[in-house]
C-alpha cells in the first residue's frame, strides 16, 4: 500500500549497466506496457541517461514525477504515463 | 513477442520514435509485403523493408541478373550474374537481416496467377517496368482491395503513388488504359539515371511502412513526380473517376486482362 504522500509505482525496471540509447529503448518499451495514469520507476546508473530520459519522456507527452540521484552511482526516475502510444 | 537483445539494438532507432515504438516495430515484424519486380525499384524497396524488419517479403522476378543491371539494381552483384534476380536479392537481404523471411517468386505475373500470389499479403509494391504488368497489378489490387504502392522511373524522372482501393483513385482513374505499345519508351530504349530508382524506391518503402504503422498520411489521390535534373518534387492531384472501368460505380472490367500479347507483338 502506498503511504500518504508517496507515489504508487505500477512497474519498476532496473537498467543499471545499460547505456544510451538502450536506456531509453528499455524505458520506452516499459512505459508502452502501462495504461495512462500509471507510473513507471526506472533505476539507472548511466549519467547521461539521467538527463536524457526525463527530456525524452516529456517529449513523448508523459510527466516526470521524480528524477533524483539516490547514491553516488544511481538515479531513480519516476514517469507517469499521460498519453497512449 | 519480446524483443531479444539483438533486436533491441537493431531496431533501437525505430523503438524510440513515438510513431513507431515497440508496438509499431511488432506491427512491422508481423507484416507481409509483396514486391513485384526485383530490379531498379524492387531492390531498394526490399532492401529498406528488410532493414526495417518486415516479417515476410515476397520478391517476384523471372529474369536473371545481367551486368547492365548493376548500374542501378543495388541488391545484385558480379557474384550473382546469371542467377535469378529474386534469388540474388534474397541472398543480399538475408545477409542484412536474418529476421526477415524472403520468399523468391520466380514467375511472371499473369492474369491467371496474380490473385493467388498476392492474396495473403498486406501491401503490394509495383516495381515493374512495363504497362501490361502495371495495369494487371492495379486491377488485381482493386479486386482484392489490397493497398498498392506504385512507382515508375524513366531517364531523370520518377513517379510514386499509393492506391487504397475503395478509399481513393486507382491507376486507371489516372490513365484509363495502357498507352499504345511503343509510345512510351522503356528504360532499355531511353536510359535511366542509376540513382533515380533509389530515390523512388526509398519513397515507396516509406509509404509501405506508413501503411503498416497506420501513421501519417498515405500518398493517395496524388501522384508525386520527382524531377532529378531540376531537383524538383511536385504533387499532382488524381481525382477519383466515377466512370473508372475497374473501380468506378459501374465497372466494365470484371476479369483480369492480359495485355502482354499486343505488347509482345511489337
């Protein structure tokens, strides 16, 4: 159960070790499996992707809920799907 | 289906396009395209559709590769001189992308075999070089309501149009019947710039992918004319002819016509 103020995550992917453009390829394929309104959480460690994935997701029409560095090597990005593919 | 690691890499530039994505790439995998002619147009059309991952490509040609083809027919080579063009192109396409099932059809299209040959395909591409076959393909596609992407080339000029039977004009709405034999010269008589079929074939392949994906606006009801010498593209509207003998309100052509006899007599 999501606690108050916490985002409910519908799907999580761990793409640590993946580099561009496969970080985006894998994120895009994952979000295609969701319905509008659902949230995808991406765990990644490729610095360039931490910037490019939120931009790409905005371009696809989705909302970036969170893009945070959680430790010296990893980032967590949360995307809410807003439009059908 | 799930993408394997190789497919993720191979199709990555498609998957990240919003208009394609994983879903569109799967549509491409599941599609079946029939290409009539493995010559100047059929080579680039088949080559790009193979690269795109079209699941099944039938490639129809009954001629053998000749040295004079290699100036423009990019799927053939000195290594395949003398062998059937569909077989030659199959080797090239399979080397590019083993995901694709390339079916060589070593026949000549006739009014007897065409319906059976194309009936299981989603889209037909006309890359043939003569009027009897062009009209035969048009009529068969109208009868079966198959989308047809038609291309033609001569000297420095090429044409493309997409025919969606029941939803726009057909080739006969534009030119009701074939020109008299000998009036329009062939590439053999008049020449063709080798790169021209590359441009026109790439446009045809683009139209095919748009139809498969259901994205964009198909080139229907319009003839796109490319003038290579002036680097000019122009579109000419083709109105649907209500009296068209094949797709009009009261069609007079009810059986496929074989025009080859009168042509071959010349």
